[in-house]
C-alpha cells in the first residue's frame, strides 16, 4: 500500500524545504520504501506503517527525525570514476590548465560527493599524474553517506563498480570482507557536511568544482541560485564539471563551455591559460 496524498504532500514539502529535492506526484512508492525502515525502527509494521510514522512525526515535529527523513529520501547512487570521460577530461585538460593558473596547491571541491567514490577518484587521478600538492574538499547534505566516506570502507560489490585493478592494489587494503582506503589517499580528502542551499563552505577559492548528478533533482530557480553561489568561490580560469545529464545552458552564462576532445567542461572566464 502507498502513503496517502496528504502524507506524501507533507513529506514532499519537508524534503523540498530542506534539500530542494523535488518529489513529484508518482514518487509515493519512493517515500513508502525509503521511510519503511524508519517506521520499523519505531516498532511500526503492516500496510499503514509509513502513514502512522509520518503522522507521529508531524505531531512531534522532532528536528532530528526531520533530518533522518530528508536523508532517507536522497539518492546516493555513485561509483568509482563514474562515467569515465569526465575523469579523462580532468586528467588531460583540466589538471594541466589549473596547474599553470597559480603557484599554490590545486584546490578541488567535490560537492554532493555521496559515499566518497567521486572525491577519492579525483584524488587518485591527481596522484597518478604525479601531482601531490592538492586538496579535495568533499561535501554532502547527508551525514550518513559522509560517515562511510570518512571511514573510507567499501564492500567488494562497491569496489567492483569502476575501480581499475591497479588502483585497487595501490590505494586500498583489505578490511574484513571489504576494502579500506590507504592513508596516502585518505589524507588528501576532507569531508564536511554541506547543503547546496547554504553559502559555500570555506576552503576556496577553488580551481575545480565537481557538481555531478545532483542538479537533476532541483528546479531551474534552485539550480540558478546554486550556480551563483558556487561561481563566487571559483577563481578566474577555474573549471566546473557537471554530470552527463546536466548543463548550465538556459540557466546561467557565468561560465564558458569548453569543448575538449574528451568531453565538455565549463570554465570561469579570465584564466591565464
Ligand atoms: C546521485 S548522488 C551523486 C554522487 C556523485 N556526485 C556522483 O556523481 O557519483 C547525489 C548526492 O547529492 C546529495 N544531495 C542531495 N541534495 C543535496 C543538497 N541540497 N545539498 C548537498 N547535497 C545534496 C545526496 O545526499 C547524494 O549523496
């Protein structure tokens, strides 16, 4: 059984307010399946468990429960070197360009990083080029995914999704039935909780921002606001790397689209190279 229209509307409003994620009608099944474990934890069961859970939550207006509901409705799908070509563009085009922008370490922000595969893939790419003067700030709304990212522990199934064998051997060690990131890689990435609806985290100005596979959940006005905030913490000549289904077209002209032989990226005008 699915949640009532009223309970669905309440949860959709809550999630929109706290994360900007749009739960459009038809996503009732998602609310039902994602909130069922929370309802079970409260001892609720049967076809009306989620409905009762939402009713009780509304009554108590408990902030930590709101956080749990919002986090439960985020989609955390990710993998190592996801889609591959952005990492080829990054290695071959972006890294050489930003290395000549200024003499300091390269600063990268992986926004909406989920369980860490993206920022660790960025860091492995840089280490493989021989670059060691860099830092990766990795942020996400969800404290649950950040906890795993910080631990740097992954199951065999997670490791099988896109990680080349040579990288596995160099950067990971066995940990129980799974694998753990070695210190050489772990110390290059800092994880912090951050909501894209808030002002950007400190640590900028950034040379590269990865903002991948999260804008798809937002409406145009939210995307525009997020682009405006992110642009402010990127230095002239810095690069923005979006997901395959995402673009700045029709939303902002704050970046120039740069077509490379390996795929497109967006660049803040004014860099020296
Ligand atoms: C599909 S994952 C993408 C992970 C990674 N960037 C990738 O491309 O593989 C989307 C992530 O966005 C996060 N997210 C959703 N809304 C957010 C918000 N308002 N602020 C920050 N992160 C958010 C979710 O928690 C989730 O981990």
